[in-house]
C-alpha cells in the first residue's frame, strides 16, 4: 500500500470520512475548526518572547493556579472559534469552573469538547514546549444545550482525542479509534502534513518520567517502583527524562517508549490524590496511548474505565508502554517487593 506521508490533515480526515458511509462531515468540520484555533495559538506561542503575552493574567483558575496571559489567550481562542460552528452542544475547559454553554444565537450540535488550552504553561517563560490537549464525546442526553452529564463520560466513550505540541515545530497527534497519526505544521504554507503515520508505542521502553521532588510524598510502593527504575542492575536499564510539560513528556515516550508517572500525593493519608485532571488531561491521552498499543492506569485500574464524578476531578497517572505500566500497577498494588 502506498504511503500517505505528506498528505494534509484535511485530506487525511476526508479520506477517513469516505470510509464511513454514515459520516455527515460534522465531525470533520469540528476538528478542522479546532486545528484553526491551534494554528492561531501556535502563532502567538512563537512570538511569546517579544509580545506582551508573557506573565500572569492576575487571577487564579479553578485549580488555584495562576493563569498566565497566554493561557487566557489560548482558552479564549478555542471558545470563540468552536462556539459558533454548530457541531457542539457544550464545552468544558480546564480554566473554567463550570461547563461553557454555546451562545444562544448559534446552532447546537451533537458533540462535546473538553480541553486543556495550554498544558505546561508554567514553562512558557523559559521556552519549554507546551501544548493543547483535547477530548471529544458524543452528546448522551436529550437536552439541546448539553449538560454536565454529557461531559462526565468515561474515557472509553471518546470518539476522538489528541493534542497539539508547540515546540521546535508544531505537531498535531490525534486518534478517532482507528490508529494514531501525527502531523507537523509547515509554516510556509500553514498546513499540517502527515509525518507520523500509524504511531505504535514500543511494548516496553527504557525511559521513566517523574518529578522526583515529591519522592517523600509517595507511598512506599511507588518509591520502590522508582527505585527499581533507577537501580543499576535493572535490565533493560532505564534513563530518567522529565520535561515538566505533560504533553512533551508524553509525546517523547509515545514515540520512543517508556512510562510517565504522576503518582498520588499521600501527605493527607485520609485522601491521597493525584494532580492531573481526569477529563482534560489523563483521559484523552489514555485514549491516544491505547490506540497506539500502550496503556494508562491510575495505579489500580485503566484510566479509560474511571467513571468521572466531577468536572475537575484529579487522578494519579501512569501512562506509556504497556509492559511498563502493567509493572507499575503491580508495584502500586504491593505485589512486588
């Protein structure tokens, strides 16, 4: 079969649409508009060092984190671009405490968009790669305007998920449940071209990514897991690589193999919790990694099987090569000494 490397993302989506005789084109339009939003964000990211969009916006988001100006710009851009297209019934953003309704003057659709507008934004001012993570569901209620129930769906029900990585080049990686594909933005023509077709993550890697600053706040089981990865006699030998931007760490491990971990913080023994958000970070990346042959877990069960209880729910996350994540689960469950 002739390789399709080099085709535009629009051509790729239309080719997939033609394979489904029941497709109406609504999803293709939705994703196309999201791509436009990402191009606008990428343009601003690329000039962030000289434009007045660095620094804090003077408020905290629902997570209690300082919102940076570029964060705010990215969030507003996605809301404004996606709200009018007629394919969405409701939107949910990491930056907003509640779901975002489509303005009444615009038509409503049958899809739900959940996203993190700018993951890793604390790294903006030091020029580390950042990204946008997105998740798309179908509406499940009869309410035309969409409800919280349409948003709070388990990850296995996603119809698409992916991310845009703003780094030395701008890359889009997405899946609709039929393989994972990567596209690189060619600035001269403003098009995303297929550069990574049918991405498959190695079944086992040699990279572990975790912020060891929090070592003393992890359970003894997680500490033993990290010690295993660092032990000089571990075969194969592992290398520590940690950027601090989830999208960046995940993208590297997706291509090269390995595991990214953000374990539960046990400083409150009655309620240990993770840091990453289930709906807009863990779940979409779990869908991507599953379709690439990998696995994502909270240490006890698959991320995609978690029934969400609230919009900004946090979870521990172990994600990457299947064998590495399954090993992590065994450690977390106390099966490894």
